[in-house]
C-alpha cells in the first residue's frame, strides 16, 4: 500500500533498473497508483467516474476554488451537504460512447483535475 508519491517513485525506479523500460500497460497502472496516493493524501475516499462527471468526496472547498473549477470545468456541481464535487468533463469518456474499453485518456484528465483543485 503506497502512501506517498515518493514511495511509488522508488518502486518504479527499482522496477526499471531490474527489468528495463516498462510497457504502456504498466505505466498506466503506475499513473493510477499516483492518483490513488495523491487522493489518499488529501483525505479523499471517492475518486470515480459517474457518466460525464468525476466524483470526488469528501471535499470541502474554499469559495475561490469552487469559482475556479466552475470556470475551468463548466457544468461542475458542488454538493456541500454531502461534501462531494462532481467535476464536469467537456466530452464524455470515449468508452461511454461505444469506443474500446482500453481508452485511458480519463486517467490523465483525472490527475490534472486533482492537481488543479488541490
């Protein structure tokens, strides 16, 4: 269970040292592990895709951050009562529209959203 990005970096360096450059699938798993470690460090228990939204909770944001993400991600919904934020994606993930399940573009977008908010 990786708790910090620095721990993950050490693991990746060791894997590359032992086995050489990682295949794309392994790099994708590392990206997900980075997101999980970052989210855990911020106290998030939910980071999930719900339709065209990225749901984050529990989250309590300052008003300035709420305004910022509403401007950057039009259609975002902040649910103060449930301490959840539904960040709107301009376009639904390709796999929702019948494309291949292997589309991983949502992973990079999720990382960008988390860095923007936190």
